[in-house]
């Protein structure tokens, strides 16, 4: 992977951006894509658009959401402990004892998720799966007044784990879901820089996916795109405890997952597969009987309908503070999307 691109990936995943609080990471995106776009803009939702070849046809929207799961401050005790509600699909089981940061107007406030120590639990407590309201954030405050000097109701936060390189070109970090998708969009714009092609490419770093695909809904409408590709993570199933008969067989390092199913336009699917074969890019086929739970869901139903595709990168340990993927898969995904965009013709018909 291009060293500069890897540095940008690290910046993305380590910059907190829970749904509704994405402003700082979107500033990084704007600065990154500006040299490669004819136009860069941000809408009132916070979606960032990078547009190449605005007069081109067809119009293609590439969507990678930049928000991550997290929490919001909702109550401070008299002793200065902070109770929070989850933003998105936080699993309380993996939240226990995690380090966190709370995003405030004065900067990041560090803390830790607290819970009664196992030594102090009775047998029933030890068997019970924790709920969010069993947990609290300890920022070291001595009292409510002390805590309120640092944080306010409505401040949001995230779990903190750094970007770390592992063996075999694999990496682990918080928030690959889905800063990785935003990275693919930006990397695609980089790969297309200086090339001539027919299509208009509307790269979008979408917001608030984790709480209902909200940014994709407004940006898909505004883009007026005929074609849309959602870039997201998908489950890798090559680790213990997963029933492949139920989920499918998806492996790290074997390439991005090209989805097929009701949410996917068959012409887009075929073109993605043909492009992967022509460019000798490894790929895997994933399936979705109905909706995919990604931005592709809402993109497909925008205006009079959008010809949608979904390309995912296999990920282990999704919605935990330590998600794991292969940089080879990530890089191959960006190469696939860039090649797909470059080979589209202005008279392309996406009618099934």
C-alpha cells in the first residue's frame, strides 16, 4: 500500500467520529480529496462530496460512511461517574474496561468504562450479561461539579484502540467499520486522478449510517446518480466459532466481497465481476436475500431508483474496539472500484 495512503487510513480510524459527531474526520476527508476533484462540498447533514468530471455520464455515487459506533453522555452522578447511552450497535459485553475518549468543546477527555470487579460479584452477577446501564465512564472526577468542568450532557465519545500492524499485512484498529469505506472512496479518487473516462464520479463520505443510513439518503438524492456503489465491511468467517453454512465462507486476503442479491442491480454486479477478472483482482461472492444493512439499501430506493452495487472488505470482530482486516483486501477493493468507474460508457444501460 502507498505509504501516504496508509498514513491517511491511520488518521481516519484514530479520529473519533460517532454518528452525528463526524465534523473532525470530515475535515480530514475534504483536505485529502481536494487535489483530485473538480468540486468538493459539504451538505447540511455533514456528508462530504468529491466530484470528478461533473458533466460526465453516467453519474456514479461511491458511498463510504465515516461514522462509527460510540456513546453519548446522558447522566452524571453526584460522585462524578458518567452514565451513557449507546450510539449505534455497541455490544456492552466488549465495552467493559475499555479505554474511551469523550469529545468536548475543549478537546478529548480520556476515561475508562467501569464495572464492579469480579471479586465483588455474587454468582448471579457473574452469570449475567452486562447491559449498558450497568456500565459507566470514569474520567477521574471527584464529584459531579468536578466532572461538569470537563464534560457536558450530549457530549459523545468512542472506545480507543490504536491502529496496529500485525503479521501478513493485516492490521487491527477501532473503527474500520467504516472509516475503511471512506478510505476506499478517497483512494479511488486518487487512482482516477489524471485519467480520462466517461462517467461523472461523485465520491461521498456519508454520515450517520450506524443509526439508520441517514447521510446516504440525503446524499443519494442530491447526487442524482444513476449508479451507486456502497463500500463497507463484511464479516470474515475464517475464525473460530462461525457456522459457514449460515453465514458463508469469506476469508481475509482473498479479495473484496462483491454482493449479489435483491439489493443489487444485476448489471452492476456483472460489471464488477468482469472488471475484477479483467484486472486480475481477487474477489469473493457474497449474498444477501433482502436488504444488505448498508448504504446500498437506501441508495437503491432513491428518486426513481438507483442501480446499486455493494463491495465489502472482510472484517473480523465487527463492532468491537479491535476490528481486524487485510490491507491487501483494502487495496484491491480500491483498485476494483477505480477500474469499474473508468470502464463505464456514457450510453451504459443498467436495466436488468
